[in-house]
């Protein structure tokens, strides 16, 4: 089965979540990514002084768990009053060295 790379992004640009709720949303999303991933390439979050909170994870999901993971993310979006969670599948291309 082909390996895919996925980016999951969450945010609080509508300021619906208090800092405490944002921290919980971030932690639960991070837990889901860790649970359903074969490999996590990175985890990023907005700066502490940014006007809005955002976070993104890049990972390789377990192929058999993709549907379950998407269900978990949908439940998290609902639990934290979010319109959505971004799920972006990347096309990976390896650039070879010149020369």
C-alpha cells in the first residue's frame, strides 16, 4: 500500500475557544495524530503573541486507520465547536541533487 503524507490543521481564528479550551483542543488533536500515525514529521503552532491560534501536524497515517482517524477528528471538531479541521493529503516529490 502506498504511503501518503497528510497535514492536519486546526485554528481558533474566530476566537470561539478560551485559552484553556484551545489548549485542550490542541492536546486532543495531537493525541489523535500520534495515535493513528506511522510517523510524525512535525508539529507546529502559532507564536504565543499571535493574534489567533493555529496548529499543524505533518504525518504518515496508518493506512488501515485513515477512516477512523477522520471520524475522531470530526468528533473533535464537534466537541470544540469548530466548523471543520483541515485534512490535506500532500503529493510528495523527491528532488534529486544537481550535478
